[in-house]
C-alpha cells in the first residue's frame, strides 16, 4: 500500500448560511468549533437546509483524492455500527479506499461535521466527534502500517488519552510519517506536543501560515523559514493568495495560485492540496511538481461544493 491515513471518520453535512447565522451562533468564521453535546449539535442543524451529506474527515478527504489519482490507499477511522457509520464505510469503499476498521455498536454515534458555507465561499465548521474521537491503540493494526510506504495523520484527531496513544503506536511502527496540523485551534490547544512531533517525529509537515506562526510564536514569515530550514525534514506551508512553499533543508521553493477560478466553497482545499502533494512525493516528482499537483487538486475542489472531487 502506498499510503495509509489515520484520522477522524466524520460524515460531512454541508449547508449554506448567511453571515448573520455565524454571528448569531457565536461562531468564528473560517475556523472549526468542537461541539461536545449532541443536543447542541442537533439544535444547530434543525434550522438549516442540508445541501449535501458525504463521508468526510480531513485525512479521509486526502486519501480519497490520492485514490482518485490512482494510488493504492487505505484508511483507519472509528465509526459506530449505525446508519451514518454504514454510509461512511460505503462512501470510502466506493472510492477504492481500503477501509481498515471493523465497526461495532459504540456508546457514541458516528461523528458528524456541520460545514457552514457563507456567501463569500468561506467555510465554518461545527464538529460533533462522536465515536471518531475515541480511536485507541486497539483500532490501529501495526501490520497495515508496516505495509505502507507512508502514513498520514491529522492534527484534528490529536488529543490527550486514547487518540494520542493510537497516534504514538502508529508513528512508532511507520516507515515514514506525514501530518497536517489541521487548524490553529488544534495548534493552540496542543502546542508543545505538536512542536515535538514537527521537530522529532514527522517526515513531512503540512500547515498553513497562521498555524505555523502560532506553533513557533513567530513574528514574521522569515522566522518560519529559518525554523523549517533547521528541521532537516519537509515542511509544506500554504499561504492563501500567496500560494504555497516547500522548505527542505536549505531548499525553498514557492509557487503561486491559479487565477480566475470560479470559487464556490473552500471546504477541502487544504485536504486536496495535501493529496496532490503526496501523490507527487510518492511518485518521485520534483518538489515544484509536488507543489503544482497540490495546487491543481485544491484549485479543482474549491470550484465545487464539498471536499470530494
């Protein structure tokens, strides 16, 4: 297997909203909020018209993108044996992803992410993790990890207790490790752990500029460049309208963005960028071609609703 993803198995529920809905519900536009109470989640959802329901989760989106590009891929993520859990599994299998998790009836339901798309195409997420956030060591099969060239992890799933142990077990057995820092919220919450991962355990780190600024408490982008140069790893940073940059030892390569796109929804832009980049990396592309493949995939996804091509 080329790549195995381990992440939140979340069913995405996509809804269009106006700015007023975001403000009225005390949400911060463009970020992800964790909701711990199923009733609060259902109350938010009850006022909305659902545009689309799809098997999601950040790393799962990347893994599907890699499958669509012809790579042999697998995914581990925890769902319950319920209606959404069954939909989730079917959704991955229909995309030729090996779903390497045996579901059973859990105390908590399958995780759900409400993706609120405002008229400016920005997405604000409210996530009820459900059983997805309860992934543990027993859910991670070391044999599958050893058979993969690289594993891909997400910061969204990193938390104290069981998920952290599952990650550590996976990292210990992996040939190579890539991870997305996922969200500034995650970075701020787990700064020291993430810093240790980036410095000592990851071969490839994906982050956006804000996440890296927060991680190392940088005052400017130059500080990020200097930090990444000293890692002796691959650091890939997306910078919105400024494109993306890869820093590997003393090599710094940038690319711009594609112009004149009909942007409809930014959901999955980072996930599909990572898919394109990792496709290039796994197939021995040059660094600039890896960046360009990432740009190509993210440019496609933002011109449609949802995080799957």
